[in-house]
């Protein structure tokens, strides 16, 4: 079994409140869930209205499939003009890795 995850550090565009931040992140998270069929959540920078950390995780029987899901997610996030992808940190591990 392979476990893969990616964490996106995002700079949001014309956002001036936490309410506006949610209005940008909710559709992004829903889109990532739909496109990748993976678990997605806001995982950091909760109190900052122009920054966000979004994490995505997938479990797969094949390392190639898990990597494809992370690649697809990164392309989706990078394609959004209302935000800037500052970094994407990813890991992939086999379940029996120590």
C-alpha cells in the first residue's frame, strides 16, 4: 500500500477577510476532491486571510497512480488565477516503510 500527500502553500489574490478566503478555498477544495477523488482539507494558516495551506492525501496500491493523483492536483491548483502557488511539498511512502 502506498500513502501519498501534498501540501500547497498558497497566496490568495484580492482577499481582505476570512470570509472572502473561505469563498476562494471552498470551491478549490471541492474541485480537488472531485478531480482527484482524494481527501482534501485546509491544513494551516487558518488565521491569515491572504495565506492558506491546503493538504491532499491519497492511498493506493500502486505508486504510479498515487504520483499521478498528486501531479493532477498540483496542475489544478496552479491553474487557478485567483491564487499563487508558493510551494508544493509532497511525500510518497510505502506502508511498510520505517
